[in-house]
C-alpha cells in the first residue's frame, strides 16, 4: 500500500501530506477501534462482532480491488526469484541514508516497545491504576503522534528531513532516559503518573516525527520499478528492530 502512494501522488508536497494523513488514520484506528469494539460488545455477542469484522475485511478488499493503481513498467531483463526476493534489502543496505534510517528504526522500536509493552505493567502494576488509566496513557501516546503528524507537512516544507528525524530520535532517547530517572526516584508511587502521561505524549511526538518522513527517504532512494521492493524491505527490517 505505501509503495503505491508515490505513484498516485508524484508531487512531493502532496505525497508528504498523504503520509501525514496515513499516520493520522493509523493512530485514530488504534485509539478508536478498542473503544468501538467495547461499545459494540455491550450490544452484540463476540461471535457477531467477529462476523462483522470479517465482513469489514471483505468490504475493504472490494474497495482495494475497485481502484486502479499505476503499475510501473518493467525495466531490464527478467531477474531470478532469489534476486527479486532480496533486491529490496540489497538496495536498502547499499544506500547510506537508508542505513541511517535503519538506525532510526531501532530508536523508534525502543520507544514504541516501552509504550506498547510496559504501559499496562506500569499503570496497573506499579501505579495501581485501572483499565481507564491504561486507556488514558495510550491515548496520550496516540495524541502526541497525531499532533506531530498534523504539524509535519509544514515543518518539512521549511526544514530538512534529516534534521527533523535525527532530532526526534534524539528526543526519544532523552525522554526515555529522563523517565528512567523518574522511575528510580518515584518507584512504585502514584506520583509516577505525573511523569508517565507527559512522557507518553512526547514519545508519541518523536515516534511519529521519525516514522512519517521515512516514506520520503524511500521514495527518493529508488526508481518506480524498485520502489515496491524497497518499501517491502523497510517493512521487514523495521519489524526486525522490534525483536
């Protein structure tokens, strides 16, 4: 999906705004889906909710099939299967700025895992919070991410991608270190919540500010025929960082 956006929107400004809206939609889905599911479970059984989800997937597939996506023209001789499977990774690792992007993916994974893995542990275990407190903490992260996604198109019009992404990754490191100091100082104390919520907001901002412009780097690093392979490599390698 992400590899097709540059073909649909060749203008870089329009593409940047599409990346921003894509990130915004992803964050809204993460925030609203659990709430919507919980509300529906008060009206229907789990089986009917699962059936409705299946119908939703079929409708989504039908919408995808109904649109026309530009197809890059084939260039050069037909490659072997192994070459096709590894081409994206080879281009990725041979491009200096994409090797830098891989390092940024590590910083994003470190911050994201802190939120996605430890929110429940910290809020309910260390702080004695409720499910509502967990939802509030995750909403703070999502809100920070959405705020950054909305601001990024204007910032990227004025500032280079490199500066924004590197400073955001640095902010993630500083925020995580500061929160570690706060955890050491407060321990299993309710006061930790006063540090956790703003920390989660800042982590959301940094997370989005690194991830959203990454599509621009990938777009600039390969021609249209190699773009799907390069985006697939980014998807695979960025998920490796979460391991």
